[in-house]
């Protein structure tokens, strides 16, 4: 039997739990503690709805439940789709004690969270992530948003959920490509904050790829604990929280120029981590270990031919830019990240060119 694990994102009166386990959909979960009002809106997508929507709704006993099924994919993380959620809340006459539940991957979680942050200037929401990437990253920390044609997540808000509920059974229905994509964010946590966890990943990657339940629980718990600690120290990304974006300055630009959904988020981040490592003061042994682990996970490590200048221009739209200077998350060693705003354009362009095929 898989043990249920609980940890907390510590934010004073807005502290909330991340509950990680299995069979919540199968055996039921009592949501009453986190839903105070009578009305709920469950937002999901066309891929997840047939699998889990009925089960989730059946657990919301004594609640007035409305559901909304969105189209699947990163290309739908838009203002138009966000407004569909707002329209649904208006149509159901939602009030400030209405709870919105995001049932799905990172796209559903981000766009639903942003709708909850915006409607009546903020209403409660719950994250029920169903992909590995959303379970270890996007569901935790309160970052919500939608994409703009010029950049990923350029429109959004910080809005913390009331609860994050992770059921690893959902990973049994996840495609192999989506599972591997999520492993990029897991690798990131070891690279930026915990050398022992990085070593553990080197020794257990095969078990993660075969979806061993106990190994998945350990990886998700450790990833979430690292993120929870960082978010608790720097909720609004004024300083330390930026390290969670290791690989993302490059990765978001890759997603933008390749087209949202054409390359998965984790795939782009994997390449981004390798590029960030290229310009980091790592020794060659550690740089090679990072690349080897990314390859072992089945993630990409090179870029299909892109226009280097176009990619750099996309990077300039990164949210970490200050005074029009790019700030890069780099590694001093495996397990220790830092922020650097003194990397030259020449070095960056050189790193990108070296990784093109």
C-alpha cells in the first residue's frame, strides 16, 4: 500500500497543503475542509474529462457543481479560452465563496488559476494536477497565467491555491512523451538545490521511466518540498524564487519560436538547462553528468535548427529581465544555483549555436 504524504507551502495565513498519494479518484477524497461555499466550477480538458471528471464530481457531495471542458494543448492557453472560464463563472452567478477546481495538466492549472485570480479580484481554487510536470511544478506556488504571442506566461497573477491534491494513479494514463517531459522539471530540482537528490535520480531514472509507484512518490515529494521551501521564502519571485527558472529563459524562447505545443514544455526546458549549463561555471564532469541524466530520461539535448537572433529576441521578453538586462539562472555546481546578469550576448549566442543540429 502506498503511503499518503503531506507537506505544506508555508505562507502564514495562506499556508496550504500538498497531499500526495494514490487512489484518490478510485476510493474518494473528502474536500469539505477546503471548500467552504456551496458552488464549485470544475475546469478540465477534453483529454482528462473522460478519465477523471465523473469521479471527481461524485466526490463533491452536497455541492452545486458545474463543469467546463476546454480544448487540450498549450496552444489553447490564450485570452479567448481564459474568458470562457470567466463567462462560465458569470453564467453560474458565482460569488466570492465559489471554489474553482483545476483538473488537468499545467495548461489547465495555469489558465484556471488565472481565472480564479481575476474573477471578483480573486476566488478560491484547488489544483488537482494529472501530469507529472504539473504535479511537481506548475500546480505548486501560485503562478497563474496565459501566453502572449510574444512570450510564455506574460499575462498572469500570483494566486495561491487552497489545496494541491496529487494522485499518482493519473500517471498510468499519461503518454510516455508527457511523462518524460515532466522528468525535466524533476531533474531541475536536483540540479538547482539538492546534489543528493540529483545522485538519487541518476540511480533511479529507470524506475521513474517504468512508473514505479514508490519511486514516483519519492520524486514528487522531494520536488514539491524543494519548491515549497523556495516559494515560502520568496512568494513573488523578488529574489531566490528565480532559481526555479533554471533552463526556462532558454526553454520559454524555444517554445515560443517553435510554436506552443509543437515542443513540450519539459522538452524545451531540458534543452534550456543544457544551454544554461554551457554558460555556467561548472566543471566539465558535472556539466556532462547533467547532460547524461537528461539523455537517460529520454529528453532532447540539442535544438533543431533555429534562427539564433530570433531566439535571443524571444529571450529578451523573459519575465526575469531587469533594466533591459537578461538575468540567467546558472549553476556553480550540481545542487547550487545562482542568478547572473553579466553574461554577454556573444556567450549566449555561442552556446545556442553549439547546440544546434
